[in-house]
């Protein structure tokens, strides 16, 4: 296990009133536990606003989201080289030397590259930060080889980000992350701002790199078809909690949780037009006022009165498949 | 095409002005300080190209030396206030919290005061001279840069490439210097050249009021001030230095606008 997350919660304070007291906490991630093996592609699926990105950012020690400071409880333990480090205990400053082990690829490559730096400088920067003792020439060679690895000619090194296409820019982002040889790469919807034809290239690049370098990804996406293709293991999130987690093939073939079933039936399919879509009614409840007991009970087709009492825990359904609903096992 | 011609013209005027000021001691036909009791208020002629003033001093020579002083004061004062304002604006915008409140309040205080009045007040307190004019102008002008850069920092710091730099392990100082500051540069160039124009005017204003460089040393404002009584009888005495100020301010404003478009990597190709 290179990453172990135990009972992690991320909440945002909501200030109101003239004294700016923090009255409520919006719980974006709610008591989540999981662990990730080396070389695994762990998919995080769920509709927008379910807390996938907040979870990814919390793992990367980024708490400042949209001007709000998130509060984090629980443990995040990462294997950094030989030592195990409890990231959740570190301050921003203490975190800095460990940052290279957990990296992030962002959604929009138009915004995640500094418009005033050349491509070469962008990839060079992390090397300079984490390997300051290496020679300049040595680092330059590494920049060139990284660019080749992500399928770009080193000639692009002198260009500026705006001269490249979206797909090329996302390749630069990947090269920049690979520069520091991270243990885990969190890919936060790396495809959603790209054209469909480019998406396939980036997915294949991510997959090839994973095989070549034995990388570990946490792949956050709402695109369930890509997830099926890429991920080894998948966790389905609803309102900040995991409702189902398991081997991708197993979960796709045999989704147990009513939410997962509804989510998967929303995947457009050209062949089976006759299948009745299992659509959910109602809206996602506000994370500020979470339903008691099972958070899905307000929209669940099989909800019973008992569902409002106890919070369902993830329970073993089969060897590599856990479900947070006691009535579907 | 037409625009390119304009740009070239402005560049030529700018270089010509700078050349004139740098070579003032060589180019000046007469000693700018030397008075001539018999040749006061002479109109432009072959011997005195721009005429002489009420004390018989050569106006062309005085304009060359005066323009030099004005430009130098403007440059130093603008650089100083740009440096202070940018540094404080970056710190205040990036760190936020109590630091931001403190710096912002000081900035607001400085901005609430009319800057020329502040400069006048400061130059009254300080002994007259080159340095005190520079200090007075810098104290009056840094807050404009500060507010501008603070605002820009606030928008930049929520951009994703700053988050990316944090994830990659950049320290706050590095993020400010490597990522935020370079993205403020186009803004700085424009406001620098604008401020340079304003400061040259303010310096002339201070000299006009008798608070700048003390006479007999020539400054453009001082020349206008001493020549204003003769606007009707000998119009060349105040008008020619006034004209020079206008050209200098105009050229710097236009130059700033041009430099901004050149410094943007997105426009480099065209």
C-alpha cells in the first residue's frame, strides 16, 4: 500500500452574520477510507459536486479552494521513498519536501501552465526545486527526454503555452508531473476540457506511461466509459461518501448499490436502446444539510424507514467489491 | 502598416530626445547658467536658436539641461515608487489576512491624499534639492503601483498555474517572483510610463511653485514659472519649455502602450 486514507473528512466553513462566525460546515468529503497499491489506477466516479475533486485536492495537501480554507480530519499516509509520512499532520511548509511524491494533473491545461514561461522552463522548474544539486545540462537532458516520453519534440521547448493545442498542453502538464517521479499522480478530470479525438490520445498516453513506468494514478472523472477502460479499481462517490468500491470489471458487470446502478444506466449505449433507463428522481441534497442515516435515502428506490437511522458502512459483497447498503448484498 | 509607421516615429522621437539629453553638455551652444545683461528677452535668432530669457540666458541650452534633470528625476522617482509599490502589492495580495489589511490601509491613506499636495508638503519639510524632489514624488506615487499590483495578484493567485506551482513544491517567495510577478509586467510597463509622464509634470509643477530644484539650475517647470509674466510680450520664453514637457509626456505614454504589446508573448509573432 503506498497510500492509506483513514476516515478522511474535508469540510468548508460557511461564515455568516456580521461577526463572520463559522456557523456551518459544508462537508465535501465525509468519512472516507481507502488504500491504494503501487501500480494501480484508482478511479473516482460520481456526478459533479459529489466531492471527488475536493478529495483529490485534500490528498495533494491543497486546502485553499475557491478562496475558502478547507478543514481536514482523519489520516492520509503516503509512502515517500522508504518512510511512511502522515501527510495530514504536516503544515504547508513541512509538506514541501514531500510534495514531489504526490502530484496532480489538472482539468484545464489552458490555465494550469504559466503563460509567460516557455515549455522548457515549465518542465525544468520542478527539477530545479527538487533536484537543486543536479547540473544544468543534466536537467536539460531530462527535460528533453521527458518531452519525448509524452510524445512531443524537444523543439517545442522554446515555445510558449499559447502556441500549443489543448492536447499538447496536457502532454506538457503530464511531463512536468513526471519530472519529479511521483509515487502517486492525481488526475483531476484531465480529459474534460479536451476534444473527444484528443481525449483518446491522452488516455492512451496515460495508460502507456503507467505500463512503462509502473505509475499509480488516482483518476477522477465523470466519464464512466473512460473510467471503465482505464481504471483497475473504481470508487463511486455520492455526497462525499463512497457508496461502492471494487474491481472495475466486477463493479461494471454487477453494480449493487442503487446509486451505482442509476449512474451506470445513464451511460449512453448505442446497442441496447430498449433498456429502460433507471433514472433517479429529485435533486442531490445540499451537503450543508446531509440526510440522517444513509445519505442516498431521499432518492433511493429501495429506501426503507430504517435507512434514516444508521449510516451504512462499506460491507464486503465479494472478494474485491464493497457496497454501502445492507439491503443489496 | 500605418500603425507600424507611427510606432517607428515614436521610437525615433524617443531616441532623439534621450540623445539630446545625454549629450546636453556637448550640444548646448551656450552655458545654461551664464547671464547676459545686454541680451535679455531676445527673440529666436541665428545666435540663440530659441532666443534668450529675461536674464539673457540661452533658452535652448537651458531646455537641454532642464529636460535632462526633469527626465532623470522622473525616472528615478518612478522606479523607486514602482519598486516599493510592487513589492508591497505582491506581499499584500499574496499573503492576504492581517498583512493585507495593514498594507491596504496604508495604501488607502496614501491614495486618499492628493498626490501633488502630498509632494508639496514633503518638499516643504525636506531641504530643497534633487534628492528631496525624488523622495517627495516617490512617497506620493507608490500607492498607485501598490493598489494595481495587489489587485492583479489577487486575480492571479487563484489561477490554476499557481496551484500547480504549489503542488510542485514551489515556496511562496518563488511563486511570487517566478509566477506572479512576470504576469504583472505588462501592467507595470504601462503604469510605469504613465507615471513617468505624471511625475515629469509633477516635477515641473513643483519647480513652478518654487519647491523643486532651486534656481539658477535649469528645470523645465522653473523656466515656465519664471517666464509666465512674459507670456504676451516674449511668448517663446515659457512656451518652448512647456512644449517640450508636452512632447516628453506624450512620447512616454505612447511608448508604454507599445512596449506592452511587445512584451506580451501572445503578440510576439505579429
